[in-house]
C-alpha cells in the first residue's frame, strides 16, 4: 500500500464520515507536520458540545489503515512506521502520545472486502502488553484500556502480534468474524456508529441518533 493509496483512503473515509454525520460534527484530514497532536493522526473529528453524548469527550484523532491480505492470513505491516527508521510499535506509541488526554486516539483498519475495524489505540496497546507481545515498559505511560466482550472477540480474531522488526501484524478475519463489505453499511456510517457520532440515520436501525445522549 503506497502513501498515495493511503492518502486516498483517508480522504474517502473523511468524505463518507461527513456524509454520514450531522452538522454537529466537524472533521478534516491532516498530514504529518512534526510531533504535534494533530500531526500524529490522519483525520480529526470534533463534536459540538451540545451534541455530545454522556461521557463523550468530543474529539477523536483517527489513524486510518487500508490493508490487504487473504482471508485468515496475516498482514505483516498493519502498523509499519510512518517515518524513516520508525517501527510499527513506535508509530502506535507516537500516535497515542500525540493525543491529548481529553481526546480519543482511534485506529480504523480496513481490510479489502471487509467492514472497517474501529479500535481505541490504547486498547490495542494494552492487548499487546497483556498478550506478551511487548514488554510493559514500552507502553508504561499509556492508559490501560480493557476490552469489552465484543472487542475481545474481535482482537482474538485479529490476533495482533509484533514482527521481528517490531512492526504490528494482524490476521484478516473471515466473514463469520467480521462482516463482508458487501453486507455492511458504507465505511463512514460504520465508523460514525462505532464512535457514537451524531447521525441523521442509524444504518443499523434506521432511527435518528443525532445528538441523543447515551445512557452510559
């Protein structure tokens, strides 16, 4: 996957997110520009304060990954480093550290012919530590985020591992573990739903979800 293809996917996802959400959501694609918080991500999403759900911080920094692999096979570079001599583990850590405490670092992974995967980047870091793929010192300053039952099942299907060169690899799930893109709503709608962004239409239930406070 070339840098040009990656940027094309970022802009495509940004356009779909814009289409899926209400005017209470502002978002923009960004490029790397030093070690600032925004420069560490691909897409910035902000939710107007009056439209935020209960417990929602209102700012998401998204790292978008478009990857290819055969079903059940491992992609060795889901995180492969965005800078010269940077490893995938270092890229993940830079992304998390570049996100302020009052925002959420989100990883969106899109395997070919599959619905997008939406994960809190800190959850991925926690999983790598608890599974023994990296030592605790690597992500010592990262907030420990525990997986829900659904997230645990997804992570088990993805089976994140580190490679000998410290990149992060994952398995492309089968369609009984992750919906096919053909039966899933558009990627922007899936991501918006997972992030609980205000939407005119719920793609999974066809109800208005714009600005409705969450119960949790």
